[in-house]
């Protein structure tokens, strides 16, 4: 037996390899192997560098990974299964070309290539220095107001980053917008590191990253800020009402050379009269400010007054005889009841002007055969803005017949 096995070892080995090939071909046909690039970029994780070192610049943050795996594995593969790392822990200061290491955490899949395969990383010693904080004020205060010198806390901040980048920073800037301010400002603002050319320096951190800016805004002597009240006269059209009044700007700054007059001035002034006579829609009008004697307006002497006028909403109940449409030729129909009540909502002036033909109640019998049916009536309202709240009844009995219905004889 052993002699026979030894004499036929080559044949047996060939048969085994042939069977293995056939088995692998069957498996591959059922679950074919596919090699392609993963469709989404994979984040690159940078490990390190060693303590006291920082990365200068922005090395690639993502990579493209090509994977070889069966089709069944590709169906469940996600970005969380793929990892790309760059280990910087063993490198010192300087520029280094480092290989990207990629792996896939799913059995049956393996990484074949990574693009880019290598990245250049520049490492420098970490550095820190202190720079002053300067406040930049943009915009102008409201007319007549003036801003004092701004104050900022802290007055100095630490700049942290690679030595070559930290050395470029000459100051930290806090920007505050004064546009239209008529009161003191007290805000937390982001600080920006600037170089000698006034450009923002990337790649460094400021500690702290924010500063508190205080800026006093006030009126000098002889000036007074007062509210503007529109002087409305007459009445809108009956059935309408005023729902809102706005004034832009809501306040104005007045000036007088008489300090006593400024002190005794009430906290408001009125506009010239604005008539609402016959108004049935929103009014926008630029009106003059009525100035007290001896006063002038620092800015524009007019304001924009908007008076919102809307119709008074109401409801009305109407009775309408139903109209039958869509009845097949040669057939007759009778509805019970023949008259329905309709409750409408809408603007009172529109409801009061409704004509009989403006509101119709229709029964559509299209496609209905002979016999008794329950049909929901449809209300057709012509004027815009009017809605149907209720139909009583909301369903009518309709009899469809081949013969006409007798007209009821009035009871004497």
C-alpha cells in the first residue's frame, strides 16, 4: 500500500490541486473578488509627534484606499472599517517623508494601495510668546452719538505654535462693530493673530481665544435722543381696522444750544398729521418730525411711518338651493333637502357685498347610476379671501331616476 502511494504521489497531488482549483472557482463564481478604490475619502490619523514638537502646515487630511475583497464584503464595508495612520512619534525637528499605513478591519478584505503613499511632514519645536491685544472699531455710532476709547480684557495674550510661525505674530486684534450704536457696548469677541502686514497668521493658537471689549457710547451736551410718535388722524373705512403702526427710525436725536430746553424736553416728539380717511389697505408715508422751537434734527428730519390696515374678519350664514350637475342625459334627480345652509368666514366688507351668484352649492352626480345615493355638496365662492367653514347638512340624499319627479302641490 505504501509502495502504491509512493508510486502514485504525483497523480494524487495533481488530483488534489485540480479539486482545489475547481472548489475555488466555484466559490469565486458565487462571491467574486473585486478590487477597487473605496468610493469615499478616508481620514488620515496623525500619531504624535513627540512632546515639545508641532506640525507646521497642513499635511493631507484624507487618503484614497484601494481594497481587494469579495462582493459580499464590499456590501457591508464602511469608512469606520478602514484606518489610515501616520506615525510621527519617532521623528525629531525637520522635514520627513513618512509612509501612510492602511488597514481594514473586516475579515476577507485587504488593502492593496493607498494614495498618497507618502506625505512630507515638517516638525518644529513648540514655542510661546506674549503679544498685546488691540481693539479695531468698525462702523459709526448712531447720528449725534460719540464713542469713547475702547477697553479690552485681557490686554495681552499668549501665542502658541511652531517657532517659525509664532515669530510672525506681532499682535492680536479684537474687532467690534459700532454701526448704529446708541448705547454702551460690552461684548466677547474672537481674537485674531496678525503679522506685521496686518494679515491673519494661520497655524497658531491664542490663549485665551476671546477678549472682552467695552466701549462707552454717549450723547455730548446739547443732544437728546427721543422717541417718535406718529400723529394719526381720521378713521379708516368701516369694516377695516388698524392692526399695527411702525416708525423707522423709532428715535431721533435732537440738538439745542439751550441746555435748559434740552433738559425739559419730553421723551418724545410727534410727526406731522397722517390722515387715515378712506383707507382700506396698508399705508406707508414719509412724515416730517414736528420739532420743538429751538431744536434741530441731527440726521434725517423725516421718518417712515407704516400703518397696517386689515379688514375685520367676520362670518355670515347663507341659504342656497343646490344645483345638480353631471347627470347623465335622459335621467332625472331629486335632492333632499333642496336648500342647504352655508357658513362663510372672511373680511366683513367682502361678506357684506356678496351677491347671490357669488356663492353656489353644487351636487356633482357624474358617474352615479340609478337609485339612492349620499352625495357631499361642493360650495363655490367667487370672491377671494372668503372660506367655507360649514355646510349644513354636509351630505345630501339624491335619488336618480329615469322618470321625472312630480312637483309637490302646495298645501292650501
